[in-house]
C-alpha cells in the first residue's frame, strides 16, 4: 500500500481531519497530480476557519507550474487570512514569496 493509499484509508475514517487532507494534497503533488492536489488545497481555503498553509502550498505549486498570476491571488488571500488568524509568521512567509515572484508571469497590458 502506497503512502497515498494509507492516507486515503485514514481519511475514509476521519474525512474532516485537516492534517490528513493536507497530507493527501501533498502526496498528490508529489505524484505530479497537480490538478487534484490544487483542488484539495482550494477546498481547504474554504474551511471554517480556512487552513492557512493551503494558501501557501497552492501558491507554490501554481508558481512551479508557471501559473504565477494565480499564485499571486492565493498569496494575497492567504496573507489576509493569516493576519485575521494572527499567524504573522505565515503572513510574512507568504509576503516574502509574493515579493520573490517580482514581475514574473505578469500579463501584458
């Protein structure tokens, strides 16, 4: 049984477990199943409360796929959410990553 399959089995018993849901998204990313990974991360950004690391990982994945404008959208939303939740460290990390993207991938006007 693969690591992903083990996580999926645990999730079948605890479908709302945030750590397992995030772990599955990471395993899907590792298997280069990017759309599935991003879909799961997207779902976690709509949790109550939203799961802040999901914003950052979605942004990193999108940037790796040269979908930089989409990555910026996740970063901005993630920074706002991290601040709302008082997670200043995560907000700073995402701000740094946003800055590091510079003008990479910006659409021509």
